[in-house]
C-alpha cells in the first residue's frame, strides 16, 4: 500500500499530536510528583524545627522530669510543668502535622494507630499528662476522640509500665548471658 503525500502528512500530524499529548501528560505527572515532594520536604522541615524548639525548652535532661512525672507528680515544680507542657504540646503537634498529610500522602490508617499507641499512651500513662490534657482548652472535635481513647486506657500507671519494660529487658539480658 502506497501512501500519497496527503496521507503521509496526515499520519505525521497524528503522530506529532499524540507525542505532544503524551508529553503534556508526562509533564503533568512530573508536576504532581514535585508537588508531593515539596509538601513532604516542608513537613519534614517543620517537624525538625518544632523538635529543635522543644529540645531547647526541655533542657539538658528531660527524662528526669518525665520520670518524676511518672513516679511522684507531687514533686513537680513549676519549671517541671513548663518542660512537660512543651513535651506534651510537641506530641500533640505531631498529630496535627500528620493530619496535614492525610491527603493521600500518608493515609490515616498508616499513622493513627502507631501515634495513639506510642505518643498518647506516653502522655496519658502519667497523672501529670492526664491533668495537662484536662486543663487544656481544646475543641470538641479533637477532645472527643482523645477522651474516648483515654477511657480505654484505664487509670494512669506509667510506673508499672516502665517497671514491666525494665523487667523484660533484664530477662532478655539474662537470656543472652
């Protein structure tokens, strides 16, 4: 089958048009990828900045204050409460940052269970953490789900929780020796 000039010209226009359409689709795909990368980078930078601020306010050894909040909340000073406030606020802000990523970048079922178990149980296993939460002026949309989660935890008992972890660590160490 021999093609005349008009048919060849038409086929060339068709292929050129298809190549342009494929190129535009590729450019749009690249723009979407870049947008997601920029959002993730902004999220990461914000997280780093927030953590640096919290660390600077928490002082040299916040674990001493956290242990005191766990073992004997009556001994907490005003300075200790300020440090705890920054630590607890950072934890709550991490939830807000995760919610920003729910638009398909980091689905809620990927972060929420881990965050509830690790971050919330950390705060709310301490009497000081429960008191901090109750003293907060929080919107009902946020307060309701967290209060429901608190009801599943039972009374604050971080001392037992960390004693169990220590006993298990000693057990592991003895198994290796």
